[in-house]
């Protein structure tokens, strides 16, 4: 048994290395295969072309630096041809050739590496891409078209794309060297790098860019079977931070800065429309802003005018009531009942308001939500047509 190692400095000519020794180094780390492109393209009739690209065959690098355009001359329908990268150690040369059939020479002197097969039809060719890409001998990480690709045994997944990009194609991932690092797809990373948003690219920072939204997914382990387990937080293209959506609905909370009003807004969102309800809970602070709601009036009580309906709403810890009613013909009359969440807590709320006869009425809102007329200053009982404003507000916490 002999143990070899490469490479060492020569002392008095005791180390002489050949091309095959360098090939052994390549073969020990990288498999034979395509490194970049070399795709075969059908051009019509019996014509086809081979793209520029690179391959490793028998540990040697093969480079095609220009498009090769060629064709088959009067082939027989039904025949199958192969386009191969051919390495010949005897002639010390490589070539890209077209051979009949799918049997490829592979011995100590010559290896033919197929990149496409072509089936002849009537004045046509059916080209099938059969390229196999080089991989590190772990058999998991591959070099493919200037990308690092992961192979799980059956499928190739792009891991890192080092493509420099352009305005139209952009860069998949751009990794900085001690300076600003851009991560993004499409042209977003490329154009962000060229913009004036970050004039000093030497600063050590990471920037995530996207033409569209950027999403963060959590709780996804069983999401194929239980879609509601997954949660999605998204930075939308308008700058909104969307929190709490899952895979089956678009109901979420939105944190939004309104540049026009200079107000930080927290909203409920249904995927397309802003709902009026806004809720904020921070420690002991509970803020809720609901839309104006129609107050459900008791039997015999009605709005004085349609333009001044009895309504209520909650804004933070304050409940507001507005509008005017009629139909009150007796004292201690309950005109409506506020729902839970809009009622005084701990003690009733009393207030006074002028009536249609320029007298005053005293009201009470009880802890059970009932709104009740306690008394009026007028000497006679109110008539059904008399109107009573009920404008007031009170804390509920």
C-alpha cells in the first residue's frame, strides 16, 4: 500500500508533478459535471446550438467561450443523438461533439460526458437536457451556474446566488465583505445599492430589500395539516407592519405611521379595508376606539330627528353618547340600555341637559347600562313630542 500527498516543494529535483497529479486534487474534492451553463438549445429544423460554459471532466477543466451553432445533416427520423463533452487524455484535448446513440466512452484515456439528447423527427429535433452538475464530494452542495445548490438526493434547491445582477435581473443574494450586506430578490437589492438611501456602503450593516412585501413566518411545523397554526408578520410595501395573520385569513393588526397627520396608528385590517375599530393595550392602559353605533331605544322612544340619531362609541376608557330622543311621557323612564363594555363601572353616572321647553332634565346611567330620566324642572310631565338631548361622556375604568 502506498500513501500519496500533494503538493510539496522540490529539493534538488526530488518532486516532479504532472497534469494528472493536479487532476487528482480536483477529483478528490469535485465530481465530474457541469460547472456553468453549456445548455443545448434547439434552433429549428435540424439546427441547434451550445451555450458558452464550463465543465469538469476527468478532473480537468473544460471551457467553451463562445456559442457553438451546428446542425445534423440528413438524419434518419427516430434516431437518437447525444451532445457530449469529450475529454481525450491521449490527444490532451477536450471537445464538444455530437454522437449517434446514448452509449458513452469512459475509460482511462477518454471520457464522454453527455449534456443533451436529441430525437430526430420530420425536419425537427426534440432536445432533452441531461446535464449533471458538479458537486462537492459531500454529494449535497453543488456548484451550478455560479450558484451554491443543495441536493437532498432527489431535488436541487438554490442555496446562495452570487450573481452580480443588473437593473432588470438584480441579485438573489449579495454578500458584502465587511461593509453593507444586501439580501434581496429581483432588481431590488441592486437598485437599493445604487440609490442614495445608503450613501456610505462601507458601514457594517445588513439590509433586506424586496420589490414586494417582506414576511416572517412562525409556528409553521404542522401548517400543512393545521393551517391556522402558522402566523405571518409582514412589512408591506407601504411601510405597514402587519401582525397576526395566518394561512387561512387576512385578519391582522396594523402598525402604521401616517405621514400626513403625523400620527402613529394601530388598526384592525381585513385584508383590503381599514376597519374603524382600533385597540391598544399596553400594561394597565387599555385604549379602544370604536365607530359610532346606533343606540337601541326602548319601546315608545324614538330619535327626535333622523339627522340627530342617538349613538354611542368608546374611545379609550371614555364612552360618549350623543343625539336627541322623544316619546318620554313619565319620569324614571328607561330609554335605552348600553351593552357590556360601555357601562359605568363602580358607580352610576349622572348628568343634566336642556329639554325642548328650555327646562333641564337630570339623567342617570346605571352600572347595568340603563339610561334613565330621573327628573325634569318643568312643572308638567313631558309630552311625547318633547325632545331631550342626551349628550354626555363618562369614564368606564
